[in-house]
């Protein structure tokens, strides 16, 4: 039986750098998909469900933006899927981060309208 996606806010496939801090460790990773309320982070060291993590987004010109998030699910590596964790943002995304997401999303929409796969 297939599972139904219960998300209300649409997610977009976007691959960009996002790091996170968990238990004092700084982990370098990247995204797989994102929406305005959460994202999937590719990582071989996902934090446990229910854990609060701080996400670090590059904001250009040597600046970084930190956003609080909650790990809502995670998975280990398998032959079918990448390892990682799904997180829900706990604080509103700053405008600089939103603009960066929207640039990536607009590019995906334009390419898909032209029939080019991303």
C-alpha cells in the first residue's frame, strides 16, 4: 500500500548547501527538497527524531544565516534512498534565505516548462 504525502505546502527539489549544528557538532550537508516550512537534509549522521537543530544557510558575501528546526523524521542509507532527515523550521526564514530559495525554485520552474530535467 502506497503512503500518501500529507504535506500541505508544496516542496521543490533544490540541491544546495545547508549545514547544521547538533550536540555541539557542525555537520556539512546539502538539501534534497525544500518548502517554506521545512526541508530534507542529506546527511549520513541524521539527528534523532524530536531533536532541535540549528541550520546554517549561506547568505552570500561571507555571511551565514541560522534557523532553528525540529527533526520530524530520519532514515538510514539504503540501496533505494539517500540517508538524511526531514526537518520543520521553528523560526521564520529570513528574507535573504527566502530569496535564495526562490531563485532556485524559479530556475526549476523555468527549466521544467521548457521540458528540461533538473
